[in-house]
């Protein structure tokens, strides 16, 4: 005879499979939490890097969070600054006042610069590109007047003019004489950084330059005043809503001799000159800073480009640009937030905790901006919190569903569906407990079943009882009843517990009638099969009882005890004496509506109880005689 071969060394060394290891790890709560933590961390990395860092979901969320923070701070904690920047705007009124094409406004700009020079501002930034050619052949003396005005302005204050660049980053052409008069230190490019959604949120000259650090209009103004030039996020929460002074008004003050008005408006302050026309040089900003175009009601609007330079100047003059939190600390806070998956809470409690933590993170972000000029990654932290909550909720939900299914399959035949539902919902107190409740109790019993069972083989007795209880229990469950227990061939049923019922007495009476109808059908089947037919009696009573887990601390079950239960049991015993299939008490009849016909049967003595008023109910057909 061939003997089975011994396992090979490879099979012995292979050990448990990956699936077995995974099941073992998942079965342990602590290792399962570690797996969930790593899963949330993977979500965080993917949301931060895919498809790229600029267009990743978290980058988009951080930009939206920044815009929201700026709007909240402006609405609720505005921060005006002393000696705010003054804006001289070129608007539609300027075009009406000066009828020449803008390219021929040399004389008007010369008048404006002369007015500003007399007021002696701290610095002047002109967000208007100097002309690229001379127009002396059209109007002789135009260029000279503008040259002199620029020279005089630069002698009395810091003056910087915008220099535009093309798409390749090359400076636009400028008339050579203007370039000499203005000088290299008096020129700054009029560009700002734009995020992928075309919104200007950051100021960084190094990021604008291709081969070397760019010199911007804002940066040149700050250098001219001896102030440091920073890199970071523009603080759109500082400064009041912007009002501008029209260019033509400034010229009129000069020509009308209103020197005191010019001094009050511009002396010692930074002045920006730029277009506020609705059709020219529009930039998208996180918040509305100037009311020059109310056609679009969105919170983030395209606004004049000079406003971007103005707000970057404001940020430098106030507390400085906002600095984002370091990447190491950002990841540390996010990974700390992911630790929420290690804690088990009820769904409502977990939701409340996540909402509360999200609010705390949002508040901390606003405080960090206002007190420390620090940008906390609130979107990343909040995303991690919610990712942990959703992941834990999904896993716990799946586990609860599986566990509920297992419990339902295990105890489906041992407890009533109503009790099972209360168990799964966690509404039943653990251990031995009880509470008072008003319920309707139904007792049923097969008459003379002991005698019948003595004449039948045990297997037939079992089959008859099973088929009988199947019909009766179906009727009970159909009428929202709870099978409390089986007592031999009898049955105790509760209506109104554990789940309250709007009409427990009506449910009990309808159930009794359904039980009788079901018994008639079953007896017809028994007659065809040569089996003995059955006769039952039903007693129904209503009252206040104690319901709950009754028994010992080691072994108990859901049941009801009290005088009303005893009366219902005694009532069932009277059915044979009174020749009735169903007997009910006065307490049940008084709670029944119309649609039932009751027969008063008088007051009867009940064993162990004072006399009880008893009623019968008419059924559709008489019950078959007991065999």
C-alpha cells in the first residue's frame, strides 16, 4: 500500500497565507485601527500630490479656505492701518475730462505729477506704463513737459513707474529719454503671482523672475523707502474698503490753488496712480476691496490691477506678509488629526466631535493670521479629520451590519422580531432590569392537548405543534405582537412592549381573530391528512405590568410580570367553562373602537383575584369541536 508523501520543505516554510494574516490583523481592534490610520494617511498623500501639487484637491481646498478666512476677517475683525495708501484713479470721468486719446495725455500726467510733488507724499507708484515713443511731432513740447514733471517728482519723493512685460518675461519698449529720466531704480514690473485659478494671493519677486529676482512696482517702492521686501501671502484682511480720488480732481485742486487740500490728502503718505476703469487691467482677488464694478455679485471679483499692488503694499506696511506653516509641522498636525480613527464613538458623538474639532481648527487659523501672521493649513487638517471620521464610520457601519446579521441569524428563532430589533438598536438595558408599561397580554392554549399527545407518536406531536405554532406566531407578528414565551402547548404574547403601540388592545383582539382563522385553515389541512384537529382558548387583558429582562444575572429573558399577566392567564382557563373561544376583560373592551361585537358575560370569580367583568367576542364562524 502506498503511503502519503510527507510535506515538502517549501510547503513547511511557506507558513500562513497573506489572506490569513490579513484576517488575523483585521480581527484585532488595535491592528485594525493601525490599518485605518495608514489608509487615511494614504488618502492625505494622494489628495496633496495628485495630479500635481498645484492642482491637487488639498491645494484647491487651501486656496478656498484662504479666501474664506480673508472674507471673515474683513467682515468681523477689520484692521484699518494708519497712513493708509492713497489711490488716485483714472476712471470714466477722467476720459470725459480729457478728450484726447490716452497716449496723448502727457500734459495731463505732467499736471498730476506737479500736484503730487507739491503735496510731498512719502512715495508715488504709477501703475501706468510710460510711453514707448515720442509724440512731439504731433504736439510740440508734450514730451518736455512730462520729462520735467517726472524729474521734479523724483527730486521731492520716491517715484516708481510700472514696466509691463510680455509673455516671455521681456520688458516692453520704452522711449529712451523717459528711461533715462526715470532711471532703473524708478522702474518696476507691474506683475504679480497668480494661482492656478487665476487669483492673486501671493507676493514673491523671486518666483516671478526667470533667471534672477524680478523687481516689481511694489518692491521698488519699498526699497526706495528703505523698507524690506518680503515674500509670502498678501494679507487681504488689513485696510478699509478702498476709496479713490479721481485724477481730474487732483489736477483741479492744484489749478484752483487748494494746496491745503492736497496736503491733507497726500502729505507723508504712499500714493498709487492707476486705472480703475471697468474694462481695463482686471485681476481676480479673494475679496472685494473697491466698489467700482457691482455687476457681479460674487465674493471674489475681477478688480483693477492697481488694487493688487495696493494690498501688497498694505501688507508690508502693516504686520507683514502672511507666512505659511512649515511642511514638517503641517504634516505633523495632519497625522495627529488622523489619529481620530483610533477612537470608537457612537456615530452621533463622533460627528459632533469632528464638527467641534473643525470649528476649533478654523478658529485657530483665524487667530494665527490675526495674532502671528501665520497661515495654518486648516483645509488639510479638516480634510484629515473628516477622512478619518468617514473611514471609521464606513468600517464600523460594515462591521455593525455584519454583526447585526450574525445576531439576527443566531437569535432569529429564539426571540421575537420586536425584541430582536430593540436589542440591535441598543434600546434594551443590559442585565436584569425592568420598567412599568401599559400592555395588552394575550394567553392561548390548546384544549385537551395532553390527552391528544398521549395517543400520538412523539414525532407526530412535534410536527403538529410546529405547524400550529408557525400559524399562530405568524398572526402575532403580523399584528405587531411580541411572543413572550411558549408554555408547553400554550403561548404568552405582549402588545405594546417592547415597542409602544398606538392601539395595543385593538392589535391584540385582531390578532386573536386572526389566530382563530388560521387555526380553521390548519384544521382543514389536518383533516385531509388524517391528523387530529385542535381547539384553542384565548384570554386577553390590559394593564400596567413590569417589562424588561426578567430572571437571574446569569440567565434572563425579556418578559412581563404583574397582576394583569395573571388575569390574562386565568381568563384563558375560563374559556372552556364559559363555552367561548376568546374572552376579554372590561379594561380591553373600554379601549376598543367600533367594528367589533362584544357579548357581556357578567362578572366571574378568577382564581387568586377579585371578580372580573368578562366579555366575549363574536367570530366569523364557530370553532370545530375538539377531536
